[in-house]
C-alpha cells in the first residue's frame, strides 16, 4: 500500500523553515487553452508559475522582514513520501502577516517546479 503525503518540510535557500501543517504546492507548468471556431483547431500554451503557501511558526527569531524581501530564492518542498520539488527564482508575493497564536502565512511564486 502506498504512503500518502502527510509531513512536508519547506527549505528556503537550504535553510529548513518552521513550517506548520498544511503547506501547499501548485507545481506550475503549462496551461493550455483551446483555439476554436466551427471546431477545435488546436490549443495555445502559456507558462504558469509555481506557488508555495505555508504558515511559519512565528518566534522571536523569525525575521519576517527578510522573508518579505526574498527574491531569486530556491524553495525546496520535501514530502515524507520521498518526493522533493524545487522552485527556482522564487519570490515572496506579499508581506507577511503575523497573527496571534504564532501563525505567519507565507506565499511564494517562482519557476515551474521540478522534481529533485
């Protein structure tokens, strides 16, 4: 029986983050759209960036300003099933919001993910 992904580890430029349960990865890649007239003639493609969302456990040594300014980062999304995805040229899409209870949501986008 196959193992189902449960635990995910997030690395930013090689540093393991204190990510909480529920991290998500949109792998990005090619998005296709039909070209039609009186029938379907074919399709067009465009590149869609990858997107990673995760909550950091905010502590006194979490530098949210550094995270806000991240560009050209490498994000590693490592699953407990043995699959690892790399996103290069990643950047933070919006400033971090620190919430009571220790949550700090982070969203990053970059090149389409590749399997490591």
